C-alpha cells in the first residue's frame, strides 16, 4: 500500500465539476484545480482531445476499432463477456449485433464528445432542429458507412463466426416517425454532421414507434412497436440531465416595488421531468459527430402529500407514474391532426425541455447578454408541432429574465424559422383555446398578447381593413382556437415550403394574407433532399461501387459532392457499362423478390416490370387510382383471353408482364385508407391465384413498410408511382430515393416531381394528369355538374360491385366517394391519362421482359435510368442544409 494514498488522504479537486460542457476558461480553471497525481492517471487513459497532447496515442484508443480488426475483435469479445454477460458458446446473432454495436458505438462516442467540446470552445452559432419525429431506421449499417469501417467489421465478424448481413438484420428500426416529415429530419441530421455544421436535433424518445402493420385477411391490423425490448446500444442515456416541466396551475401577478412593474408568475400544478437520451449522429468522412437529443418523461420525486397523508399511497404513486405516458407513444397520423390533449402535452413537454437546455447552454457562455442570443442560436421548426417554443422563449425572456416585451420579441423572431409541409386543411394544427388555457395558462396569455401586438401592426399598415385583421388573427373565433401555423409565421423570420410548386402554393392560398402583411421576402423555398449515404451507398452498395469506379473516386467522395454524378453521362452509350448497370438492377430486383416471397409467400419474377407504390396510404396519394388501373388491366386481359387472344399475343400487343407492388401504413382511424389496403389485398388474392394470367400480372402488398424495407424496395424498382392529385403532395422524397437508385418515375406534376423533371429531363419521366391550376375548377364542376366516370373506370366499378374481389359492401364507400361525393381527389379526371402514360412507358420498357444478360430491348430504358441518376445530384440533403444555412440560419460549417 506504501505508494498509494488512502482515500481519505487523496487530494480533492478544489472546483466543483458539473455534468455539462465547459467553456475554455472553465477548463483552464478546472485543470489547474485537479491534483497532479489524479491528472496523471486521467492523461494516461483518456481518449478525448479535450486533454489534447496528453491523451493516449491513437493506436491504443477505442477509436482504432475502426481501422484495426484486432482491436475490433478485442472490444467485441469484451462486450460479449462483460456488457452482455455471455460467452463464445451462447453468442447468437442478436448478441453479436449488440456487441458489435457497442464496439462501434464506443468509438462514435469519443468522436461525439470531442465534437461537442470543440464546438463549445469555438462558440459559434448552433442550429437546433426541432422535430416531433425522427424516422431514423437502423443505426449500425449507417455508422459503419459513415465511419468507413464496413469492410473491417465484416471481416472481423466473419473471423468471429458471423455474417454481417445477419447481424445487421437483428436491429429493430428506430421508427419514431410517420413518413416523409420524420424521415426528412433524419436525413437532415445526417447532412448537418456530414457537412461539418454544428447542429443538434431535439425530439421525443417514444417507447412505442409507429405501429407494426400486420395484414390479416387483407385487413390492416396494428400491433404495438415496442422497439426498446432489448436495450438500445446507439443511445447514451443521460440520466443526470433532468429538466422539470410544468403543466396546468395558475398565473398570479406580483408587484415589483423596485421597478414599479407588474410581473406575471406561472405556478404550475403538475410537474414531470424531462430526461435526456443522446444519439450520436456520425458524419460521413468527418469526425464531426452531432447530437440528437430525445427526451423521456419521468416522474419527479415530489409527492402529492394530501393524498399521501390521506393514506392513498397507491394513488399518489400511480399519478407520478402517469408522467411516463407523455413520451410513451408516437401519434400515428400522417397529414392529419387529431387534436388530443396528450399530443399538446407532448409538444409542450418537448419544447420546454429543449428550450431550457438551449438557454442554459447559452447562459453558461454568455450570461445574460441576450442581444447575442440570435448570433448563437438558430431554431428550425419542423412544421407547426414545436410552435409553442416561440411562446416559451418569449415567456423565458419576459417573465423569467425580465426583458421588455419588444426586446424579447425581436430576439424570438430572429431565432425561429418555420418549415411548412402541407397545404391540406385537415393537417393544419388548431388547438382549442380552452385546452391551451387549462394546460398552459400563462402561454395562452402570451399568445393573446402576441396576437394583439401583431394585429395592431396590421391595423397600422392597412388601416380599416377589418376583414384582413379577422383573416390573419392567430385566434380563430368559432370554434375558439389557436391557429398554430399563423403563430409560427408571426414568430419566425422565415417561412419555407419544401418544393417549388408547394412554396408557391402556400403563398397564394393558405398564407396569402401573410404575404401581404410581411412581404414576399419572408417566404422562401428549400426543395427537399435525401442523404445519399443511406439512400445510395447503404441501400445499393453495388450501384454505389460502380459509380465510384466510373467516377474514379475510390474514396466515394462523391457521396458528399453529389453533383459529381453528372460525369456518368459520358457512359450512357457505353455498352459494357449499360450491361453492368442493368445487371445490378436485376440483382436488386431479385433481392426485392426474395423479400416479397419471405413476407407474403408470393412469387414474383424478377424479369417482369416492377411497378412500385410504397408510401403512407392516403386518398390524396391515390393508391386507389393505381389499384383501379390494375383491375382494369386484369379485366381487359381476361376479356382478351376469352376472345381467344393468346398470352403471347397479349404480351406483344397489349401489356408487358408486370408486378404491382404496394406498401404503406394507414392511420388506424382512417377508414378510407384502410379500405384501399383491403381492396389491394383482395385484388391480389384473385389475380395471383388466376392460373391463366401466370406472370403477366401479379399484385402484392408488402406488410409493415418501413425504412429498412425501403432500403431494399427502392433499389429493386423499375418504375415507381408518385401520382398525388396535383397540388396536394408538398414534395415527396421517395420519388428522389427511387430515381437515385435508377428507377423511373410515373408521376403527376406535383411536389418535387417538378424539379426532378427539370433536372433529369422530361424524356426521362412519365408525367400525366391534370395540373394544379385546374384542380379547383374540376372540383367545382364535380359538385355542381356531377362526376363523369369514364367508361374504363366504370368497368372497374362494375366488377367490384359484382363481387369479383369479395363482398361489394366493403368497397362501397370508396366508390361512392368518387361517384357521388364529388371525387375530391380527381380519380375520374386522371384515370385515362394514367392508363395512357402506362401505354407509353410499357413501349419503352419493351414487350418481352428481360433478364440479367439479355437487355437488348431494354436499351432505351436503361439509358433513361443512367441519365436520371447522373442528374440527381441536386437532391442531396447536403444541398438543402447548405441552403438553410445560408438563407435562413446564417451559419457556416466549421472547418474540420
Ligand atoms: C410530408 N408530410 C409531406 N407530414 O406530405 C411530403 O410531401 C413531404 O415530402 C414531407 O412531409 C417532407 O417535407 C408529412 O409527412 C406528417 O406526417 C405529419 C405528421 C404529424 C401529423 C401531421 C402530419
């Protein structure tokens, strides 16, 4: 024991060490306060650059698992034996996944910690992306790619007796989102890291993600998605970061004798704790590793003593436990707002915790120098769900920090910007005034004040225009409610749509009056994008490799410089290249066929046209248009067969063999969407069992469509459907995923299809349908002159009504909504145009199928595919982030 100090005699640090980041001065002070003997041990073992040159050499560090198989294997086995308590003899694929993830995760955390410290020291402006949804999918494969250690890990796992793909398949999707909006947030955090921005995501750590969809007797059945069954190795639970969040209660006034002013205080009635879980977000080809902080609701230790003293201990504990319900489940609606109290609670809980965290971080460096706040902080509102943040920041500044209203408001509006994702009325958030007032009494007062000052300004600019004032009021009078989109516009310095057409539409429809009030400069467009790391490199490794080879880019640098794809144009007449390109598509189709077989037991032939529509099921996305066209095709084929036309003749002169592949979830309460799913499945049952048809037509519905399935489906499609009623799809992002993977698109002139067409050329996309500018007139006509069902569609309705696909009752409401209730989504107007578009594209695809070697007749199709991919560079989410950074956030990337 001689050399060692006993604990009681150990010199102790003089400064108190806390649990959050440090400023440079604090580091110097803390470093000086730690005794030399203790420091020596820390220097010897630490891997953080915060200790600078004193830290361990790279070859000894956890980080070296990325380059060294030996180190990976050592760490892997250590995790199996210590973290998991298993051994070589009972390490199954799941344990291998957990051990491998822990191993990679350890390396990631070192990058993450170093990044956070570096960013704190640089003290630049940070972006905070507030999104109620982050649809991340799987983390391990993505981490291997971004850290560039896939080969190393594959080999190590092989040597240890595992197959990388089997191991990756053990990971459940982190499905904390519904669809496009949540996936966009996931792509954006990837780009923020990859492009070296300092940017955090803030969201909720739902215990149940989007439900698991099962198809039973053709119906959608929802099962809970308890994705945290096995603990999540990709998260760092920060149990020490706890922020109290209050609800309910009352507001009281206090007279401050010093200032003579009246101060408002909110005394909350119910308190829950927000506890942080941090997800490190690795960038591609950079050490920059940002943070995604997701909050968990936890009970406080505070007891309801009245209940307790009344002997109702159980009740008291139960009430506390209910706190956890706030982050228990993701609301499963897509483009629809349900208006439930728990949803509003989720929103405030998340917003309050996030702002508290942001403000704390700011104050640590800048004290109360509030003028600097907008130089340090940019907050992006992903749709209106986080709009209460505007109100909460105003409350913090005025009530808690004592700023004057106007000074506070100018800070607030410089910090926030708002992204709109829909023009559809049913998706625009409105909260009853009563509910807001009960849950957040002080916030309601502030909302009224914001509205009062705003309307006063409108009155000043447009004196006497009472109607304008009524229209732009944040408070709707009947029923009395708060219009969150209006509040978000008023509280932000910029508002953007997500594709050009959409951004124009919001300016001329739902937000028209605000353009008049604030001027057109406040409204801008940032066309959506996708991360090519996940949606090309990860989903389609063979195509990514072929591109890297052709671009002479062995390091795959094009993945962060996607404009380079343009160079592929020079190979569009290169026979060998086209052959390779086609063979890769064929291989991906084989993989998709295997997935279909595994999930549905249906055989589809990879040499037929794969015609895919996967996305949330919604009337506006028009899966019904697609399935009606499939029915028409089937009935026509049957008619031809009955007239003695042979299958061969049909293939030659009428229809090419194809498989129609559907997938997507319907919101559990959305009856019509569920009816569409049912119809697709029933049609599939009949067609797939029809021996006469053979491989000329197949219809499959892939259950439980999610991110990891999309990674197989997108590369395996020949043709994908983006056929929303013009003007209804804000952008769409799967259109980009399919096109980047060499699939062609059949689509309407809607959302980002417009920009895709501009980039890849009209001749490489199959557009059809009425334009957005005609929609209103057509709807009007339907209502006043009736709906004209074309003969072709009538044939389809007749068959459904004759019960060719099961009981007609089941589909009555679907047909009635078109025939008798105004056909709001213009199925009748676009049906024949859709059939025509198919005729055209089938001519291009060719009439006799094709396999991996014989693609002579596919020449034209494959060229279009190459041409499209070559021109998809614009749709990298890196480009979006650069645009937001420059035009909205005013931030620059750090030079790594
Ligand atoms: C989607 N919106 C748009 N909302 O529909 C799509 O066109 C766009 O590409 C995408 O955003 C990204 O900009 C969307 O997914 C939702 O799912 C909300 C979830 C919460 C309730 C309201 C709808």
